[in-house]
C-alpha cells in the first residue's frame, strides 16, 4: 500500500465533497491524486442510497447563490441545467404555533418576544448583516456573546430554543461564530425570500460526475 501511494503526487484522506473537489482541482493541473475513502461509496455528507434504481439523498442539502465555487463546479461538470432555485421561508414553532420570520416586520409581530427584545433582535440582525468576519468569534460562546451585547431574555426566549433543538445539552458549547455565520449567509437585503439551490434528481449527480472525471 505504502509503495503504491508513492506513485502519486498527492494523497487525500476522505472522499466527501471537499476531498473530491480538491482531487478534481489538482487533477486539472496534472497532479496524480490518490483519494482514500473508508466507506464503500464516495460522497460523504452528500452521498445517496440507491433503492431499486432510484437515488435518495442520505441527508438534506441545499446551497445559496453566494456559494460561487460550488455553482462554478456544477457548471464545469455540465450540471448547471439541473440547478433549481426555490424561495425559502423561515418560521419559528412555539407552543404549537408557527410564527413567520421573513423580515423586520415579522420580528415586530413575533409575540413571544417583549418590545425591548424585538428592538434588540432588529439591532442584532442589522449587526449580523454588516458583520465582516464572524470567524473571529469562534472561541466565544453564542450564549455569552448574545447576552453580553443584547439581552439575556432575547437569548433565553429565542436563540436558546433554536440551539437546543439542534444541539440539545451541548448548546452552551456552540460558538458565536457558528450562529452568526449561518444567520449572515441566510440574511437577504432584498425584500423577496432567500433563494435555496437544489439539484434536480439529487446531489448524487454531482458525485457521479466527479467520479467520472476522476477515473
């Protein structure tokens, strides 16, 4: 095994989308690449189950218009025609009622928050929209950052609920960079809903296309 690896210029551990994309880029520059994946199939998080000839994604995925590299890669793989853009809407489920949260108007109609917290939430969203580098807050917990800059009740009545639903008992460990980065990428300065990208037929087409060019 070791002897055979020496025949390659680059060895990549992990055949997920990042590993495959890296192998693709290196191969375009005439590097001999060895891609190693412990699972039976490539794709990682965007892998699919094949059932009776149909491919079903193992996990839910979408992408954003800001994901320029991914969109370019899909174009390079002749998959641009498969891209579907769908309007995404945001809601908050509390006490069996769904509250729309598409913009600042919906924030003021969000009854679970007090008047001051609605105002703080608007300040929060405005701040995130113009935040240049959320990654610098990677070592700061979301709970500490939000309660320090806004109000404890805004965190308890809104953000903690979101974090608990996703991370459970580990919610206190989640960094401010994580939640600010995701809100930033989902924020939209335009009035229409955010655009979510999907591949017609599923992301298996992207995995198959990468496998074809990497053989």
